[in-house]
């Protein structure tokens, strides 16, 4: 409420200031139509009569307290208030032609005085006409700024009439003097510097010319247009330089024009002080206020465009959430289709009934066996079936003696049990594979649901644009002789900023670009992409927040002496947002089969990570895919994900040996563990998170390396004593040592070494 009151108070204080200045404005010192025109425009735009008209009257009487002024203002207020009141009472809208008629009538007091007292009929009529014309011009710009709030893009007519209004204000400010110096010199430098910081030099030069014309129409020195235009040119030339430097340049030029060239009719120390005060007031203007002015006077439709971008992101977010829900529902459906296996008791009961139907249906002793001796018979059948399920088949030796002496169908019974259990095992295996496939598909659907959900969360954040800093980048690049046609800054979060620039091709490789953008964005920025623009002679540069760390790597590998190919496979790829993936797979055994299994596993891991799946989904899916194979294709998997922005790394291990992080003076061991991929479908990986520092080295091995050393401590000591700073040299030294210790390559050997170094 208090903020609302402050805004309203400032609004009407501004109206009072404009009325006061415009009452002093004139055309050749004879006509004073501007204040009346502004009052009529504000009334037409819906401003409150009981506030606007008293402010108008107060300003007029302070400027000229005379009988003519009191008469004219009184008649004006009464007629306008009466006309608006009648139309409000009758609920009738006033058309603009009718309002123009009321405006002419309302000036009857001024006109009557001019006709009957001053005998200035022509001037009186001209003043009435000029007031109506100024009302029409002012209401156009006022309607845009006050009524429709369309402050982000002014049309051509609004710009023209805005300049007319500024010219009238310049006329009044030239007429009002303080210590013998026109107030125009207290406002013109500020306006010129402000517009230069917001617009092109052509717009500032036009403003300066309008201010000079305003001085001329009030009967002032026409030569004043020249100093104003020179100020505009100097301010434009200093665009991008520190504010204080621009102001000092203006003051030097002002002294030269005043004392050296004599462009002013009179020049005094007070006028110089006015210019200095105006310039330094611009220096003290807060950045947030400057940003508001930027929005007010923007000549582009960037605001609308950027608003559309965020609206599109909101729509995309909604669609992504819907897709996420769809895949989550499909996940539920596939999991509900999983049948699962029967319990042992259920299997035995089912097979007993099958045996009875196939062997005992036509037996003459059926009633004795299954009624009189029901308990003993069921126990015997259960034991035979249990033996067949556990050992693969039952034999005659498994049948008790009292059954073989009483039943003549024991061989047939044992044979049928073996046949049924064999069929059951095949069926159970097929059903398990079907269920495993359903679980695998369900896991992938769940992963897709998670991906879309994460994307929706990222997209749901509105992109924050910064027009003020964009203009600052363009200005500072220009100050350093780098031509930039446009700049766009958007922030994904507090730690990640993207900048897009359109620059001349010859300026593309200029190192000053990164320096200037980094300074203005207040963080280290790095050039990430250079693309050709559709506009000939221009390139599009993309810069983003530079990561805290960077990485170089080395690798070395030796195949087993008795194998044609290595069963190891590795991958080093860059993921999104400055993340790197180091993956190392060791296929079980050696040779082509091991190499094929490791390659499949590493390819799956790569593609899953590129697609954005979580660690849990990736390893679970790869594990299930490998375990579905009927052959024993096992593989040890060692993954390290390095986040260069946050300075962390994640080790994910399944059946992989230990890894090491070598610091400056110490070494940290990362333990391995768990079963390899492809043995058990529900095996859980070992996940370990570590913080990285400048100068750290990450070592990853296959078991051919680790088993060459007698103990883990021996390997750790060897790594800790390595002195090279080149990761490739380190990898070569490790594999050379392992080869020497093992007396040859008794297994496939692979080592990856990554060096971490700080960029900030």
C-alpha cells in the first residue's frame, strides 16, 4: 500500500513539474498552448479530474498570478469538469471531435481576454488551435504510456509526438532561469547521456536536435542546437566507456564551445556547473533504474519475443510431464503382466496330479494306493519329484522297497516324472525369460519417464534475460573495435549463464570477447561454439560459464599373450553440462567372446548415459540384457563420471577392481566389489562419490593390472611414487610395470589415467 502511494505521489508530482515547465514554454514568446494541451490530454486519457485540474491550476498561478490567468484557468476548469460530469452522469462516452469542441470552449476565458482586453484576436485564436493540436499529439503518446501500458514498443506516431512533447519541454526549460542560467543546461546533458546509454547515436542526435529546436521556438539562440548535437556525438563516441569518462569528455567539449568557439550567447561558470551537475547525476543513476529506462525506450520487440520463449517453454514442460505420466503408466502395465514362478509346493502338487492322470488312471490298484494308502503314496511321489527337480532326474533307486513290491508300474512312474519335470524346467525357464524381458522393458519405460520428468523440471524454469547487460556487452565490444550486431544473455540457474553474440567474422577470434563478456557476466565465460550466420559476413558465437576444472587423459592396453584380441574395452566421452564419462569393461576371460561382451556392455553404457538415464537404470538394464543371454557372458564394469562444474566424481563399480585418486602427496583407494554384470539380474553396484582438486589424477584398471601386483598396497605405493605430470606417460609406466611383474601378459591389461586441473 505504501509503495502504491509513493508511485502515485511521484506520478502527480511529475505532472505538476510538466505543467509548470509548459506554462513557461511558448511559441516566439507570444503563444502558450502547451500546458493547456497537456491538461486536456490527461483528462482524455482518464486521469482523475479532481487531481489533475487542481495541479494544473496551481502550476499556472505559480507561473503567472494575474487576472487574465485566474479568469482563463477558472473558466477552463469549470467547463471541462462540467462537460465530463454531465457525460458521466448520463453514461455517455465523449467522442474525440466532441471533446475537441469542449476544449475550444473551455479556453473561452483566455480567448475573451485576448479579444476584449489585449486586442490580440489572431494570437488568441491561434493559441486555441495550437492547444487542441498539442492535446492531440500529447494524448497519443499519453494513451500509450498511461492507458494501455504499451511501454515496450512505441509506434512511429508515438515516437514523433514524444519528440514534439520534449521540444515543448525544452522551450519551457530554456525560459526558466536559475542564477541567470536557463534550466535546459541542467537537464539536457542528463537526457543526452541517458539516451546514448539506451539507444543508438542517431536517436541521441535526433533528441539533441529537438532540444535545440525547442529553444529556438521559444525565441532563444538558434546556435544552441549545435552544442546539443555535439554533446550527442561525443556521448555516442564514448559509448561503452566508463560513465565518468563520458561526463568528463562532455565537460571538456562544453568549455571549448563556451570559451573557445563562443557558441553560446553568454557563458558563465554557473552554466558549466549546471552541465557538470547534470552529468554527474547520470553517473549516480542506479543500474536497476537504468534497466527500467531501457524497457521504457526500447525500440525492439525483444520483450515480446522473450516472453514468447518462456510461454513456449511452459507449454513444452506440460507436454513433457504428460509424456512422463504416459511412460510411467506403461511401466505399471508391464510390471502387472509379470506372472512370477510357482512355489515348490505348488509345483509338486501340480506334477503329482499330472503323474496320477498319466500313470494311475487305468491301474486296478488305484483305489488302494490313492485312498487307503493316500498319505504314503503322496509322500513317495513328492520325494521322487523332489529328486528329479534337484538332480535333474529320478531313478528306480529313489523308489522305496514297499512301493516296488506293491506297484508294477514303478519304472513307468519314474520315467513319467522325469519327463514332466524336464518339461516343467523348460517352461519355467521360458516364463522366467519372458518375465525378465517384461521387467527389462518396464525398467526402460521407468527410465524414460524419469528422463521426461527431469526435462520437464529443467524446462519449467523461466529463462532470465538481462537486457541491460546485453547492451553493456555491445557497447564495450564497440569501444574495443569489435562490431557486435546483437547480444542475448539467458541464465539457466544461478551457476550457469549462456551468452549468444552476432559479430563480424574478422572479430570472431578476438580474445577480448571472452574477457569483456566474463567481466560483465561476473564469471569466467568460455567460447563453446562458432556458427556461420545467415547474414553474410557475420558469425554467431556461443559462450557459457566456464567449468571450474578441465581434464586430459591417457590410456594404455596390452592383450593377453595367447589371444588374438583384447577382451577389454573402454570409452571416454563428454556428457552434457561439462561432465565426462570414463568407462572400462573387462570381458570374462580373453579373446573374441570376451571382446564382444565388453564392447556390447561399453556401447550400452555410452548410449544410456548420452540419453540421460540414471545410474541405477543404466546398470540394471545392462545387467539384465547380458543375463538374458544363454551363454556365460560376464563382464566387469568400472565407471567414473566427472563433473567439472561442481568438482565431484562418481565411481560406479560392478565386479571391477580397485581404482585410485592420486593427490599431490597422498593416494586415495576406491574399493571395488559386487558381482560382474550378467551373473545375477538384481546385483547392486558399488557407488562412491569423491571431491576432486586441482592436480588430481584418476587411475582405473582391469584386473590384469591389479593381479600383477602382489598386494593392493604394493600397487598403491607404486602409483603414489609416480612423478610424471603427463597422464599418457603415467598410463605407459603403469602397464610397463605390470607387464614386468607378471613376466608377460598373462591376462588382458588396460589402464586409464585422467588428470584434473583447475581453470579458475
